[in-house]
């Protein structure tokens, strides 16, 4: 019985030594330096933030530079090489450095001349290691010579055509306005994308 216990104890000691040697003599832990980004964002280079840059209006023949940014799971910026893509190259092309042409670039690697093409819409994205940015929709249109604003004909009537009442029978009144873009006498509203609105104090 004593020999059996001694043999079992010796076997345990030998196994422990073998495990210790295997753990201590292995290769060191490898740290992967090329992190896969958790997210990629694409932003107009002149914009302060990307939150309002999901739709952009661009005149045919004009160009705009975009900047792509990759971040890891800790929201830290990581260095990446990006590829760019346009969903409609006939209307809009994007070069390898993120410059967009409302038309066709003479070169995607060294763009210098943007030749205007047809009007329309295209979406652009930036991709790094299989992770793509949310798409940005770009509206390519003719030159805007004027914009007009008028009351929408579909809104309910108000007590006056020149002012609004705070205490109308159904509560405060409001007006709904519409904007229209023109190239000379041609209405090009459908090609310019969403309008930006702001209040201006009367002089």
C-alpha cells in the first residue's frame, strides 16, 4: 500500500515539473500591432463634425475633399490605409486620396481636372480592413442661380396672411414653407437635395 502511494506521489511531482517546464520555456506572448478598426467615419474635410454631413450638395464640375478616420474599440484613432468607392461613377468619382469630383477625375491617383458629367445622386464610402463607413449621399446638380421660399399650399389657413396668432382658437398658429432652386428659369429643386434652414431677424 505504501509503495502505491509513493508511486502516485512521484507521478504527481513529475507531471507538475513537466507542466512548469512547458509554461516557462514557451515563446513570449505576441502583441498584434495592426489593429482591426471597430469603426470608420467619412467626413467633408471642411466640416467641424461628421454628424451633419450625411447629405451634401455639389455643383457639376466642382470637387470636395473628404477625410476618413478609423477608430478602435476604445474610440482611439488608429492609422489605416483606406479605399474609397462611389456607387455611381458616371455622376461622381472619388480619388484614392478622398477627393470627390461631381463628374469624372482625369486620374484617380493624381486628380487635377474634374470634368462635369450628368446630374444625379451617388453614395460614397471609405473602407479599411473590411470595415466601411456609413455612406454619404451626394447630390450633383446644375449651377444654382436663385432660391425662392414660399408658403406651402397644403397647410391649414391662418387668421391673417401677414402675421401669426399666439392664441388662435386651436392654439398657436404656424406656417409651413417650401424652398425651390433654379438654374435660370429651370426648376432644379429635385436634384439639389435637402435645404438648410435658419431664422433671420428682420432689419
